[in-house]
C-alpha cells in the first residue's frame, strides 16, 4: 500500500508499505475521508525525530477486515476513527488518563509511534474500544471534524471547569479555538471572547457563541480583555494559538482562582517561562494551569456524535476546502502548511 508521510524533517514523499495484517482485536479500514491538521505540518516540517512515517490522524473509514475477537464491527461498516487510540489493555489505566497510559502522550499512536492514516489502508488497535459507528445522520464533514478538532477544542472547557455564566477568552480561533468557543458556549459560558483576525474564522466564532471578538491590531490584548471584563479578568483563558508569550498574556488576564488551559502545540523552543507578575508574584495568585492531549475512545466519540445529532452545533462548517482521491492528500497537506486566509480545514474525500 501507499501512504503520504515524512522521510526526514522537511522532506515529504509517498511511502510504500506492505498491507497490514489484522490482529485479533484490530480492524483494517480503507479511508472514507481524511483531514489535514497543523500537527501533521509540525510533524513533517519541524520534528527531527520523526522519520519514514506516514502522517495523518483525522479520519473516517470503511471496515475491510476485523480480528476474531472484534464483536461490534464488521466489514462494510462506516466508522469514525478518533485521533487518540490507546491500547486499552494497559494496567496504567487504573492510575492515569487514557491518553497517558503507558507513558506521557502514549495514547496518540498515529504518525507518532506508528504510521498514520494518510494511506490506502488504516489499522486501528482495540477496535471495539476505539472505533465508533458513523450514523447516517452525521455528514462526512461533521464526522471527520469530530475525530480531533471537536474533542480537542472541547477538552479546553472541560479542563477549565467552566460553569454557567463564567467569562472566557479563547486565544486563537482556528479550528481548535473554534471548537473551544463552541464547547464553552455549550457548557454555559457568559461573556465569551475570541481572539483572532481571519474573517472566515471570526464569522464562525460568532455563530458558535462568541460574544466579542478582539484583535492584536486593535491594541494590547490584555488591556482589551480587562476592559471587556470590567477589570476582573476571565474565569478561564484557553490558549489555542499564538506563541509562548501568549501564555503570559492569558495568565495575566486570568482572575485569581481561575484557570489557564493550553491546547496549543509549541515548537522550536526548549522551555516556557512565566512572567512573575502575571502569575501572581511567582504562581502565588491561586491560578490553575492545565493542558492535555484530547480524549479519545469510542464513548467519547459517541457522546460528541450525540451533541451534533441533536443540532447543538455543526462542526462541518469548519470544512472550507474539499479534495477527492488519495493523491490529493499531498495538496491538502501543503494547503494546511500555507494557511491562506480563507482556510479553516481541508478534507480529502474517497467517495
């Protein structure tokens, strides 16, 4: 089989692989739809340790084969494949989050520890635990956004323990930030501030529940946020874009006993330093700092599907560019790398 991936840092190519062998608890699938992600770009262009690896982790598939111990899926089933697909047999599940069972971030296998999903075949471990059926009521656009963008964005409000009426700011309203906005609104946020400039994202952020949009072009972000919250600061600041300096701005506008949640991947740095005053005289301000890899697994996906089916929001609206066929994965990847102003998410369809 063929797949698109990284040969070495900065060098992308089509790679040849033998067809997968199906283990007792595995499923082999052919792709139904795949989406390119900023993480694919980081992996292909910025990570020196990643070599000879097929990229991709946002995917829908059609089952080709299942192992003899798989009970809930059969050939021909259309499924949602979460980007986080841990081995659910690990004993550390009794001590930690499933994303970190077996070691920190070990739950995200695709294009990290194993080949990813930009290929003619996709292999999924622990199929009964990791796959979810794709209902006819869910479009391909909605389904492929659930695999990563929705679960990642929604993890921000979860980590921030958002309550009814809380004031929230989301730094960066790309696809993850947009889903953080939608998730915050669904959890009952009051004032909900989005930070961004791209018109296509601004429009969708308002549709998903943002009450205010601010931009660095309009002045200091911290000042704008404090003005909008009448000097109190926010109950939760979610960082879904920007650089390490953004974390300090977010920390500064987080009120005492509030939450700073990071969902952003920072590359090209070896350490992050927190500002003394922003943190409250050296982290004395009773501000909780959290971050985490998005939850995966079947029940997580099924819950998110239920929200979409109920019409609470439509994540498919983030799909701005559509391609068709395996060969177009490469075009989708480079489009995500360039990030034109009219882009939110590109998706490649296989039917």
